[in-house]
């Protein structure tokens, strides 16, 4: 049941060449002539070819759907879990290598001529998959069941590739066979998204049918991974169709439900050792995930294989979580009831320490709890351990943009290894997402009762010792104008809290048609005038807009209740008065003008320019 991506060196970018893996873990034989009758014969031939599919799908310089901690150390900074989160309402950044994501969130990014950071108009992976599907049945020396296992892998990746393309561009060319240089499809129009997603559902269904439930080889996909992807596909497309008024959503929502129900009978479990203060974070700070019962599919990093630098970039960039996100972590009041911030009887943000008191334990496992004790426990022998947190403005040593320091993936011992030397694994699919997918799909179909909540949301809450969700929760005033039931709101809240920084929040906003939330002012922690004179801040932070403001001043915004909060983007290109979201345009990304220049029949998504001269 356990699966992972094992990284290999890509030796050739030629579409029809085969990728070899020359590390000490696997022996893979390449071929340069895939029409060679001597090639498509044995199980080893099929394995070697599909290894190339794994390798190319994991090449994050091109594709962004199997990212993890990226395929090279530096790029986890540019296109990693923190950066992608800055496209959403969970995170803010002013690091120069990440502001492309801030621009996307603000609706003011420059339209690229080639492949942008957040997408890709590359089809070499699809070509590789289609070549396999056109040839694998020639391996007559192999039993049908073995051939189908490898076909299941290819179909899994084709389904994931097209999900990613539809999420990014909407209508895209649907190609299920290898094309030649003179194929008319190269100059055809895009295929409507519903037709593309119909093929995606067919592909993932076949992958689920072909792949075995049990492990069948080192680093091979299994049925569990295929079902997890099917659940993600079904929930995404079903809710996108519903909230964008496209119709025909029930088929995909039901596909999500059926995939989740099958997975829920396959032995996966939520990682829960009875330590609510650490069990959640252990999923993201464990060197080796091979024995974790919650992780369905993960990306493997190891010395001599592939390494990264997520920890080093966690503590060295000017970014931070948003108040809007932090406010969504529930408060546990003295009466034992979990309530939203706006409903809580005991919540206080009069000090940073109070803000983190009696909150969902996942808050302090996602962001560093203010105060010296948390820092000392996290950093151990690092200079940061002797500093007071939060750190903002001109404060030396990991100042944040908002006051909320991300720590979800941070391990001091990994950080000490240095650049391109960190090796802890990344979970690509985990059972928690399956439970959340199931609860949401059932709710959208009108079938979520207390029994569903008790085997999904409440299992996750049990891990962190949180009070259970009931079927008729009190509506959070923050979402009172959403035209949604309080149950749907609470399921979405749970998803936001549980799955943050896992490449899902931005697409969640897109499928829910919540893109206009990105126009909201991006705030950080509370910071009153008196705080600028606090001994911990005196002389090292200055209030923006004042006569004595120094370098990197901290700007604040006063809300309707008269409380002040850090305004993360004030006086920047991403300030509130510049933020925009056009619902006719911004739910999809622009097709690169370089692609349109080669095939003008592609057209362009609404609101974006073709980039071609008239």
C-alpha cells in the first residue's frame, strides 16, 4: 500500500528518448528507438519505460502537480509549498523570488510569453504516456495482468496531467495517441473541459482497475494512490461545475464518494499516537514516511538520490501567514466547546501569546507560537532559540511579513545539513485528504449526517484532541453572507486548517468560486501603537507613515472595532487599492503567447491577450 516517487536524473529531453536512472537504487535500461520490435517484449521493457514517465512527471521545472519539496534545492523557494500558498489567502510574501505568487493573488501579474511559474504548456509527458499506451500490449511475453499494472501507472499520470491542465487553462487539446510532426491535431482547437474531464474520469477508473492493492515493486503506484487521485479529481470537478454553474456535477461528486468509500476499507489510518501536540506535525517533519499508515503516496528524498532545502528557506524569507487564515483555527472555550473567533467567549488577541492560547493545536504546529519557550524547543542549539518571537520589521533573524512564522515543515536537524542536503520526505496523498474529500462530497450531495462526520472530520479532530463537529454548527459571522450552510462552512474550515501548505488552497478557492476573497486586505498580527514602544520592538521596528519611520517600516490598518493589525502589503504593488479579481477572467490562467503563435486555433482565455501582433 505504501508508494513513493524515487527521483532519477533526466538524461535526455528528446520526446521519444527513454530516461535512464543511474543511481544506486534502481537499474533501468533506456532505449532510443521505441519502434524497435525487440523492445516491447518483457516486463523489464515496460518497467524501464514507465520509470521514464515517473521521472518526467516529477520534473518540477516543467510540471507543477507533483511538486513536493521540488526536484532541486533552490526551486523549493521559488515554487514550493510556501510560495504556492501565497497565491491564496493563507500566506503573504515579499521575497523577490516569490512575489510572482503575490501578483497572482492580487490579480496584477504580468502575462508571460512562455511557461509561467504556476503552470506549464508542455506536452512531452503526455507524448511519453501516449507512446506507452499505443505499444504496451505488444509485450506478449508478459501476462495481461502484468501489462495492465504498467498501463495503470501510465493512465494514472495521464489523468493527473489533464486534471492539472484543466485546472490551469480550462479547455485544452485532448490527445490520447502519439502525434507525428504532420498530425492535424497539432494545429487543432482546444477540447471543451467537460469532454477532457470525461476522459480523465475514464483514465483514472481504468488505473484503479489495473493497479494492484498490494505493493508490487519498489516505488510503484498502487490502487490506493489511484483511488486517492480519483477522489481529488471527483471533488474538484464536481464542485467546480456546481459553483461555476456548469451543470452535470453529480457524476463527479459521486465518483469522489465511491473512491473514498473504497479507500476507507483498505486499511489506511490517521497517524495518531496519542500526542495531540506533535502527531500532526510529524507527518511533515519525518525523515522517512515509508511506515506511516496515513501516507498513501509520497515523494522520497535521500542522500545520493534527491535532496531539498525547505527548512533553510522556511526561516530565511520575508513572508508569513495571514490573519484571515489564523482566525479560522477554532478556539476551545472554558466550557469545552470549540467556537470560531467571532463566537468565542474566551478568545483574545490582546497579546501574541494570548492569540495562540486555547486554540486548535494545529495552529501552533503550523505557525510558531509566540514566546521564548516555543522558539527554544524548535531551534534547540540555533541562535534563533534565544530570540523573542514574533519577529517583524527590521528585527534581525527571521523577521516575518505578518508576525505569523511558518513552521509546518521545519526540522532543526535538517536545517543544519545546509543547502541541497535536506532529506525528509513529502506526502503527496494522505488519508486525511480522503476523509475531508468524502465529508465535503457527501455534504454537497446532501448526504452528510453525523455518522459521516464521526468517521471523517471528527477522526481528524481526535488526533489533536479537539471537540467534535456536529451536524448543525453555529454559523460563523465571518461567513454569514456566503449563502452556504454552516455545515459546508465548517467542512471547508477543517480542510483549510488540515491541508494548508499542501498545494490545495488556491485550487479550492477556484473550484468554490471564492476567487473574490483574494481582493481582501491582507492583514497580519495585531499591533497597536503601544506595541511599537514595547521593549522587544523598541528601536527595531517603526510605524509606517510616521515622521521617524525607518527602513522596512511596519504599516498597520485599523478595523471597524478600532483594533490595529499589520497591513502586509501596504505601500507595495499588492496593496488593497490595487488588488482585483475578475470572475470572468481570473479563474483560469493565460495560455502562453508562444504556444498561440505556433497554433492560432488555440485561442486565448477570456480577458487575456494573445500576445500576437495584429
